[in-house]
C-alpha cells in the first residue's frame, strides 16, 4: 500500500504522448475499477468522518484533511452498487475535478498501471444509458472499468448549466445561428452540458465521443475537398478520452495542413494539473476548466466575434 501512495505522490505527467496512468481500486466485490492518476491528489486510510444531516445519500460524511474539509462519497453507492463497507476499514482517494476537491471511499487500492490511450475503449454497446462507465480496458487479462466521475458529481452536486442572460446579446445570438462547433468528449454528461450551453447561444453542435472519432470526422471533411474551417468555427475537446486524448488530437490536427488552422480549445476537469506550457506544446489556442457555462459561452462568443471580424 505504501508503494501505491508513494507512486501517486511522485507521478510524472505523460501528456502529449497519448498515455495515462490508472489507479486501480476495488469496491465491495472482486471487480477492478480505475481512475486517471492525474485526477488524484492523495490516497489515504479513511480518517474519522463527520456525518452531515440531510446530505446526499452517497456522501458518508466530511473529513478534515490538511486544514481543509472535504466531502467523502461512497464510490459503491455512487455507482449504484453496494456500500463499500465500514469507513474505518476503507481507503479514500482524494481527487480534484472541475476546480473542486472531493474524496471517494473505496474498499481497497491495488496499484498504478501505465497505459496507452489506444488501450482504453468506450463501454461496450448494449450496456444501457444508466451505467457509470466512461471507458473500459484490460490489465493482465482482467477487465477494468473506468468510472465516469463527472456523472457522479453531476448527480450528487448538480452544477448550474444555464448561461447568464447578460452573457450574450441578441445581435450575437443571431450571428451564432450561422456557426457550427465540433465537440469531443467521452463523458455523456459533459457532452450534454457543453451541447446545452452552446445551443442556448444559438450555435449548431456536432458531438463526437473521443479524439479518434473527431479526427476521422475532420479527415473525411478534408478529403471531400471542403475546408474544415468553413464547416467549423472551432473545436472544443476534452483532454482525457479513450482511443486518443485531446493532446494527441490537437497535435494530429496541427500536423495536417488541410485543417491545421482550426481553432482548438481544450476543455477539461484536469484542474490543478494542467499547465499553460502544454497548450503551447501541442498547439491548442486556449484552455478552460470544466464546467462553467458563462466562461465557456464567453469563449465561444469571443470566437464568433473574431470570425466575423475576418480572423
């Protein structure tokens, strides 16, 4: 266990190489689950919890950690399974998502594995709409289910999804109706949030489930002879995606002269890990953290104004 904790604390960034590290853990049964190490701040034995009256049923309590107080959610309950057990016998994975810190209670932590995003695949078709998986992979012959944490957080602590009335003017909304934006995100919750935000501006949205799918779509447009930037005003891409991550997607787009001038915004819940140098390294135009509808809307409006000005 100490080795796992040390590795979490000493992890190195693998951005730009289409690679990731997964922290493997278990809930109440034998199934192995995974979470991207980039999201993990710390792993520790579950501290004493203070129960909060009328809190969400998956919140087992709050913990005082490093002079801060954070909610501790039962990952088993959060994914529709059995509770993970007595908190005293469990571990907490402290994570940072969407500019917030929270802990997830799990029964055991296994180890960290280094993988290529090409080895990470979307959930199998036929799994339904209510599952909590964002991807699956295989480690040493065993299926690993990667949790869609954004779906959990959206259910436990829903975020405001509507943009403020003052963000866009009537004139801008009229201009937006002629624009189209490509988005790429493996989380269905994130796709829904971004689509709702952009459509409220009047923008037309085309959504892809991962970077590879988005890249193939762009290549098809280019192969048809149509200029990609005539079709899309911009692309908004998540960073963490199965098959191909957002960094690699950006690099591939910039390497293809038929689409290299596409305006790209990286939109991710990797708060606290991302650095501006990485945007410059892969050639993205900008980066915004998930999910603030006003910030996202303002970035899209800024792009609408820029394209109308002829840039």
